[in-house]
C-alpha cells in the first residue's frame, strides 16, 4: 500500500489545516498517510512505495516557516538521493508579496535536484483569492490522487 507522507510547513496553522483537510481524500483513495509536523528526514522513508507531499506556507521574505526549516536544512546538508521518490507540493502564499509561494517553490526545486519525481506542478494557493485555502486544496486533490494511484 502506498503511504503519503504529509510534510507540513506552517507558522500560523493554515498549512496544517490544509493537510488535515486532505486526509479524508487520501484515505478514500486507498492510500495510507502519516503526518509530519515538524518533519525529520531520519523518520521519512525514501522508496517508490512512499509519496512525500509537502504543504507549506511562505514566511517573511520568501523563507520557510519554522516547522519545516530544519527539514529543508537536513535535505540541503545531507543531500540524500531521492531517485524514484514521488512527491507533490502545495504552496500557500499572498500574491501581494513578491515572494509569493516562494518556500513551496524552493522545496519543489530542492526535491527535484535530489532526484525526486514531481507528480504535478505545485499547487499555488493565493490567500487573496482563497481566504479559506482548504477549499482550493480540496478541489485539486482528487485529480492529483487519481494521477498518483495509476
């Protein structure tokens, strides 16, 4: 059975709410899930039966939120081979900033650089357009799950 590892990067809780909203969809698709908040590279399996799914907001001037900073640092320093590991990203941000969704885009680029297999372009959720960001994620996740479960 495929396990989707929800890796959450949040400061004020919005990304955590999104991850929680995705759990029923993941279960309904027949996948298992594990929530990582905060995430630690040592506890995440790297193989083709696992999918990493990062849900992160952007903090400050394009920075990672506190709950995912250590994980991103571990990836950058340890540089594990993620060859064959599928992943997805939901990036949350405010389009009134020039660093809109930058943390999510940075983690996406890092995962690709380490050999991860991007399952879809990152979903960028603009809180200006979606004051309840879970709504955007919930309308997107069924098609993503259909794609990764083929």
